């Protein structure tokens, strides 16, 4: 069987989408190594893969990404530049048959080209479509007009040229892979009908057995369950959490699970109603499978899991693609969008009541859940990967 190398960064939103795919590849008998920071050693080990450690410069951010796009892009470029020599050293004497790489694992594509090894991008967010560059031109122009942005793009191009990349424009290198598996529901992809199927395959969210993350059982007397989670990176929202307690803490028949992350002290929330349980972290999928509603920041992972479980959502986007995801969920008729900075407890409560009392929302949520599950997930993604392994055609002909 093949040696497949997965390359990612130490961020849950970039690691979690690949975990069940890695686990599926291991079950199929492939040897999978996973390059990431040692802080993710336990997560990698849980899939059956072997960690290939490198020291990530992103660890020092401690989940504090900020909201400046140029600053964020610079973080990722600095990490890529630091990662490449470490990745080369880790694999020089044990070259893989194929690289899989997260969208932030750019050095894998560079190294794959240098060594003549195929590389497949795994995208945990939406991908480029025909006309994407034209549609995004105003945004890119604004970034390039900023002196910091001009420096970023110049450094990126210099790094690519110095490493012999055949693609030397940073946005093109990142957004136009030679092959990509999109690990998101196709319904969340903008302009899905304009995405090139020869390059991009939508496998849907790769969701497998998450029992290793823990289980959850709601109170026996709870008629309805609401999950509130703003993910892992945008959780410093004490005032918003207080408004949620006011909005939902006294709703008859409702039990609320509130994830606050590791930066908020539960004592700062004030009095927590008996109908609410507060945690720094929760086994999200286990709760969503039993939930009647989900208040989410509309990150791609949360949006995908909400759709997968057929749960109506209140979307409170915080940054980056969360705003477009929230709008798309609303267009699909399974969510309402709120501004977490100003929304009142009464508005939150009214949104929950509208979503959970409307049979049409319930039916659309259930239908989308069936469609997302039918996209194939880990099995389909693994099948696609195996078609690109060296010798696959010969093996298939010999069967």
C-alpha cells in the first residue's frame, strides 16, 4: 500500500476536516504520516497516522488571529517559509507516494513539484470558480494597494521563485491547485455550477466516528436542546454569552449547552440558569445529533455539521468566510443571521422560536441533511485519492 503524507497547521479548523479521511486511509491499509506541530500529536495519533513534527510559528498566536486580512495572510506565509525546510528534512529519507495538504500547507505543493510527487489540496472552505479572479479583483486590488499587502505579495512571489515553483503568483498558487478535494457541502459553495469538476471534487464534510471526542446526553426532562458555539478562535464574547443566557435560560422546555472557549472565565457570566450548562469545550457533533437548534458563528466546520445533522441555525458570524456562509445558510432557508455585537436577548429568542416552529424550515433542514450525507464524505474522498496513487491504473487493470 502507499505512503501518503498529510500536511497541515496547528489550527482545529484546518485539522478537523481531514481527520476522518486520514482515518479512512489508514483503515484501507495505507501508511499515513501527518506533518503538524507537536501540540497536535494526540489528535494525529487518534487517526492511526504517524506524526511528523515540525515547529509551527502559528503556535505563538494562541488562537488570536485578529481581524486584519493582511496580517493574517502574513502569518500563514511566515509559517510556510519556516515549514518548508523542516518538511524537506522530515521526508527526504522517506518520500511519500502522494502529498495531501491543507490550504495552509503550501510547502507540500512546493516540495511535491520539486520531487515529482503528486499533491492534492484538501480545502475546508469554498474553492475558486470560473471567473473567481475577476469577481475578487476589487478585494485583491485593495490588498495590493496597501504597502503591507504589496510587501506580502512580493515576498510570496520571491519565495515561490526561489523554490522553483511553476506558479509564482501567490493568489494563483493558493487558489488554483492542480487537484483539490473540497471537504464541504456543495450547497455552501458560491457559484458551484462554475467550479471545474476536472480539478475540484466535492466530497462533502468528512464526518466519521467522533466518539473519541466524548459523548453527551441531555437531561431526561428536556423537551428541546439548543447548542451555542462560536468555534475555537473567536470565543472572547462574554457580553454576547450573557445575552444568550438572558434569551434562552428561562425558555420553558429548552435545555441549552453553551461552549465559551478557554479564554472566558465562567464566573464572568454571572448567574447561570439551571437549564444551561457551560463548558470551555464540547463534543459538538454528539450534541448536534440530539439538538433542535444551533447558534453558530457559521464557520465552515460548524455550518457543515449543522447541515449534516439537519439542524436549524442562528448564524452569528465573526470574521472571514463566516459572513458569506451565514448568508448562504439563510438563502437555503435553514438559518437566520444576527449581529452578535448588537442583537438583543429578545431578538435571539424570537429567532429561535421562528426557526423551530416553522415546518418548512424543519423539512428543508432534514432534506439538506440527507443531501449532504449522500455526498460521500470519507469514502468518496479516499476513493478519489487512490485514483491518483502511482500504479493505480495498473492495479485497476489487474483486478
